[in-house]
C-alpha cells in the first residue's frame, strides 16, 4: 500500500463487502473496485457519494478486542481493513495506491452515527466514527488481502 507515492509498510489485512447497509461485512478473498463507484456487489457502492469505500485499521479493531469484545475485520462495516498504517494521518484529498492498479482519494475522516450500533450498545463506544476513513475510487482494479 502506498500513500501519496511514498512507500509504506501498511498492508491490506481484509477486504469486506455486504449485501445490505447497516450490517457487518463479510470477508472475501478478492474484491473488485469499480472507478467512481466502489466495490462490486457492496451495498455502500454508489457513484453519487464521496464515501464509496471505507477503511479501518486493524490496530483500531484491536482496541475493541482489548475491551473484551469479540470483533474482527468487517464487523465495523469497513470495506478495507489495513494494518501498519495510521489512516488518520492521510490528509483529505490525498491519493493512495493499493496493489498494482487501485487508486483511492481520501474524502472524509470519521463519520456521524445516527443511531447506536450493536457494538456501541455493548461497549459504550465505537471506533468507526472516530477512526474510520472514507474514499472514492479514482482508478479501479482488484485488491486482496496481503498475508
């Protein structure tokens, strides 16, 4: 994974999609990102929004695991779970490269939750609104988990 054309040690830990909004996403071995749309077969994909793809760091998920929650990649409805990169340090407007083909433009840090999710009800907090980021697809392509 590269950010602003600078090499990074960050990697894709999981690729996740869901059929409906408002639910956990399931891990898939390979995802196809479509330019100015999002992930093929994902409920959040939409050419009319700036939040076509969501990203969350595994380090953020680990914080919730350390609180005793049994959560994993995709449980926060993120499309891409990263590892080894501080997503919130990537400025809005920056372009990041994933794999050989995909280019995303960061469009938003965090989000407002309109109703408490299941995780918030269990723990009294949720990380996606504070630590998740969103992007639109500048150049599509296939991405997969890097082991």
